[in-house]
């Protein structure tokens, strides 16, 4: 029924050009890292108000997508969606490469990257960061075991895949909780911040998998049945609705309390409103749904890929909004007073990312892409022909 | 398959050559030169025997630093500030040896050696 | 570390007596050679905002001199251990105020909770410190602190002409903040800002041991109406404000 797995040939000039491009992006990242390392974070756009900038936006987006990339695997292994079984290797592998890319950026942006192993020596179990150290390394190991079991020990696939699924939910909740547990920040202090990250990981992971699958099959001249893409589309629609639901619940709860009128109004019409409406609502929810529900566009592969691209842009916008708007909103230290000071108290923070920051983030993407390209060339990650299993029919189409 | 293997072979050879180059390039040119003599201290007795200090000063300083910063226990006669009363010059005392053995402690990125 | 410490104590005590008498200081007894932070004490501060003049920067100036904190001229990346904040009543119902904001040395400091390496920690006497030797520069503490008490060192700072050699300078890439002038406290002194306020201004800053019911600060806190910044967060800050 399912066709054989095989590595892509990867001998065409196009393939090597792509590899070279990704390597170049990675080198740009390395160069940016050394620039920041030698001149200090002063050459970035970050400042004492906005202390986490573009590197974190890229890194966290990659980490959220890493968790989301496991969707196809989980849908098959845990939820028995047989049509995705052929993509489980690809799914686990994609998780690993995204994790590596994201973590590399995160670690290299430290003020003292030479001390990056200190959290292992002196653990503070109250810190969400320490939890995340365990969550990420655990996820990495589980994904590797999952992948290994699919290659050599099929009897363990079910149990390892299920563990990886549970882990990824906790993992992304942990990522979101880096922000969600911070009481000082009105913008992202919320119990729903963690689950919101999980929801966004579901959409963005599925979207990225769709893009890469369609792209890889097109470029290698392999056959992929359209029905499979539409299966992914249906999953993406469901996940996107979930994201919209989370966003509504969050805003509804906040706006119910007069205590949040000021900050929430600031979010909707303030300096970051464009990112909120265009990026968070537009790219994460509305634009993809409009395309996917469209009777004509939603039923073409191009339409699904376009919606997926928008969704992936959306995850970056979502993370950027949480981070940048969250840090820009001034602290209301003395309620009833308007504050001003040389340390810019009482004013919305100013932040314009610099090129080195973008370079570092893009370097992370380059690294992930490079590992992905090499992985599918040297390992049997993808079926030579992707066809829907017999008897499987698309349950619904717009 | 064969083309892939040949690629691996070529890559390995390249890597080996690169390593060899680094090894040769990094070979210390001053091998055989006499070790430098740090400046003789001014005062009489160090807080620990000199021979012990020679081997353990790094752990000693690190331990004192941890105790002072984290536990708030200050032993003033053994603080870094005190060292300078006898070892008057960081350049002629600390750096001379550290440069020779190529260790770069970052103490003095922040601490100002008293003059 | 099995070496004998006692043999050097006598000598050290004598030496220590010689270095501590900085000019202009109130005469305080020379510290013992060995002192240790006591878990019986809880250092705190009371700031009387009615005494604070918007034009006065004695406390912030003193802090910069004492702790070698330079001004780089880049307001977005300058390091501030203590800063003056101007308060303007939004509805005009309350008088405008000017007051210093510094690290509040909370009983439940969120910076310490989130620090992945325990570089931020609470000393036995309640002072919240950053162990610069251990800080990896992740800045999570800056996200968590509701007082903006912390600054990242964005570039290698210039060393002032006559630095205070008793306080370390800084290297780029770590986070730093007010230490309550821990080096002075250990020598039996007061934070530089408090001292400057008492000498050069109206003396609106009071520093002392909150655990000692007889201390001046404890007595004043019982007598006057005071508040802390954002008491709703439950952090139990130890910098109290009077007059707002």
C-alpha cells in the first residue's frame, strides 16, 4: 500500500545551490553572533526596556514550530490518521532540525554565551528557563528515539510517539509560560498564554510541514497525491479555529476587568496595534481561514500552500507581538500618576531591530534548513511516492 | 553509491589536512624559552605558604570570592585588594605567568587591581 | 581549604583599621577582619517623598561615583542603579512628586525566581544581589522585575578617571543593579545614596534594619503612613515610600 521510503537524490545543481544558500544564511548568523560577541549587545536594537528582540522572536518561533512539526507524526501514531503515517519520519526529523536551529539562536544571544553551560551546574528549579532546559533536551531525545524506532524498532513507535506527543504539549506550554508566569507584565501574564502557544504551534507546525512536503515533492519530481494536501488543509483549518478561539477568550477575559482597560486599549490602538491586527489576527487566523474556506482557492494546492505561508508568518508575528508589545508597555508603578524619568519610565519603549539581530535569527533558519536538506538527502525520510491509503477518503472540502 | 563514498573520502581527507594545518600553525614558537619570573613580592609572609599558593591560588581566590559574594563572609586580610599590597603590579606579577602559560582569567575585566 | 586562617587574623585586623577611614565619613569603628552577613537582619529603606526635590540628584550622583556606574549618553542603554522618577497626578488630585526608584530588595524577588543559574540570589540579610561571575546574560530577570531595577551592560564601558577601587567595574553582557552598597553595609556603613541625601539634601532617605524594632526605620514605619511600589504583586518590597 505505502511506497518505499527513499532518500532524495540531491545531485542536481539546484539542490546544491539551495544547500549553499542555506549555508550562507547560517554563516550570516555566525558572523552576526561574532559581531555581537565582540561589540556587545549595544549594536543590536535591544535596550534596557526591550531586552529580548529579534533573536528571541526567531528562536522562539522556531521552537514553537519544532513542537508543531511533530503534528503529522502524532496524528498518525497517536490519533491513527493513517494517511499521515508515511510522513512520521519526516515529522520527527523536522522537529529535531527546528529545535536545533531555535536553541542555537537562543543560546548564542546570551550576553555571556561562554557561560551557556552554567544553568546545568547551578539549577534553579523555580525558573521556567530551567524547566525549559529539561523540556527541550527531553524533547530532543524523544524525537530521536521516535525517529530511530520508526527506522529500526517499529514495536516501540507507538509508545515513544505517544510520549513525544505528551511531551510536546508540556514543552510548548513551558515555552509560553516563560511569559505567562511573569506577573509584572500586564500584556502576557495569563494562564492562557501557555495554551495559546500550544495552539499556535499546532497551526504553524502543520503549515510548515505542508510547505516543505509540497515543495520537496515538487522539486524532486516525486508524486504526491493532492488528497493528502487537502487532508493537511482540514487539519490546518481546525487548528486555526482553535487559535482564534484562544485569542477571543484571552481578550474577552481581559476586557471584562476594568483593571485591564488601559493596557488592552493600548494593545488594540497603541504603537504595536498594526502587529496585533495584521500579524496576530490577520496572519494567524483571518487570512488563512479566508483562503482555506474559499471554495476555489481552498481546493487548490497553491491555495493551501499560500495559506500555510501566511500561517508561518503568523507564528513570527504572534511571538513578536507577545515579546515586543509585552516589553514595550510601561510599568504602572504608581497608579494615578503619570511617570517620567531619565530611564524612560512611563513611556512606551522604543525598539527598532538592527541588521545583526535579523542576521542571527536568519542564521537559525539557515541552520535548520541546511540540516533538513542534508537529512532528506542522506536518510530515508520520505516515501518515494506519497499516496493516500486505500479506502481513505477526504471527509470534507470547502 | 560509489560517488557518495568518494565524496565521504574526499571530505575526510580534507578534514585531516585542515587539522594538520591547524596543528602546525598552533605549534608554540617559544618552546624551550625559560619560564618568566614573576616579580618578587614586597612584604614578608603571604597569607598562605608561597609553594601552596603557586599551585592553589586560583581555587583560593575563587573560593574566597564565592564565600564573599554569596554568603556575605568577608575576610579582609585575604581579599583581592590585599594582594596588591605586596604584589604591587598586576602586569609584572599575574600577567607574566598567565601570558606564558596562555591562560586568560577574566578577573580584571571588572575588578580594578589596586595601585 | 584546610589552611589555618587564624594565623593571619591579627595582622589583617590592624591593616583593615587603616584603610577604612575615608575623609568626610562619620567616624565608624573599623570592621573586624572577618565579618559575615547575618540572617537576623533585614535591610530596608524608607523614602520620605515630601522631602525630595525634583531638581536634586544627590542620591543618583553619589551612586554613580560610589559604584563606578558610567553614563554612556545613550538613554535607552544607560545603566541605572537608582533613578529619579517624576510623578504627575493624572487628575490633579494629588501633589506632584519626585522620588528615587532603586532595587526594592523584595522578600519574594521575581528576578531570583526566574534566574536559571541562581546568579540572582538573596543574601542572608535579605539583600538581593547579582553574582556577576555566574550571570549568563539571559535577561529573564529584566523581564520579571516590575521596578525596572536592572540594566544590561550593552557595551564595554569606559572606566572613570578615578574609579572607586573597592567596587568592581563591569564587563559587557551581564545584568546588574543596586546592591544597597553591600560593601559599605559590611563595613558598618550606609548606602551611598542615603548618605548623600542626608548630607547634601533634606535627608528624605532612611536606611536600617527592619528586623530590629528599635531601629529608627522600624520606629518611623510604625508612626507614618507608608506604601511600597505595586504591593498588589505580593513581592513584599523593602523600599518603603512615605507621602504618596
